[in-house]
């Protein structure tokens, strides 16, 4: 395998994180998919876990090597009809309506929306700075007119744009209310 070819002749104690980083770079350079390289690193890590357990290695160097951040989620868009039904079933929960509006118009994930702070919003430039994302990369998301309106009308009562009614701090979840509305709207497979 690629692993045995690359690390051939090396004692387990000689394999350091930098060497594993070289392996990662070489494999991607050879056209291997990042998901494939992640799986290979998992195999290597398992080898080291066993080696440490049997005192053939002191540490697992794979623990210091980051895997590639992958975004394998299937993207599902709502039809106009589904969107209308969803907003009808949300009813008068204005905060949930606002969060869903931002999600639908920006493609931002739930956690990214909950993490939004006022300093992340550039109303003059019409952009949102999304920090600390699932893929570990900061990015800039444009605000359309609808999103600009929704964000601009939020109460500035906390550093967070969307705050918990109960605690006044960061909103933790809307899953229950959203799932109820989603199911009532007859949309079984949308996150």
C-alpha cells in the first residue's frame, strides 16, 4: 500500500508528525482525494494506537497531524412551495423565521448563525464575516437585501446577533421548534 511504500524501512519510533505531513502532501500531490488520504491516516493512527498499547512505540504521532476538513454534506434546497409552507408552519416565532431566512439566503450553517457577533457584520459593505467554521476556514458571505434587513432589525442587547430569550446570551438551539415546523410543512429531509 501507499503507507508501507512511504514508510518502508522506518522504525515506528522514527516516524514523526512532520513525516506524516509529507505523506499527506505527497498523496494529494499524486491526485488522491482528501477523503482517501484521511482514511489512510486513520489506518496509520490505528497501527500506532496498537503499537503504543504493545510498547512498540511511545506516542501516536498521528494525533499531532490534522486531517483534511471535508464538507461532504449533501446540499438540499427548498422549492418555493416548500419555503412558503415552512414559513406558514413557523407561525409567529419571529426569531426562528429570521434565522431560517438567513440560513436560506446565505447557506450558513446553524452553528455559524448562532456564533454571529455584531462585529462580524459589515452593513456598509453588505457582507458577513463567518469565523470559526466547521471547515476551520474564515469566509465572507454577501448579504442580500432580505438578509441585510433581517440582521439590521435584531435587538443589540448582547454581543451575539441572535440571543436566547431565556439567558440573553448565545442562542444554543432551535432544533425542536424547527423540526416541528419542518414536519408540519411536510418536509422530511431538510436540515
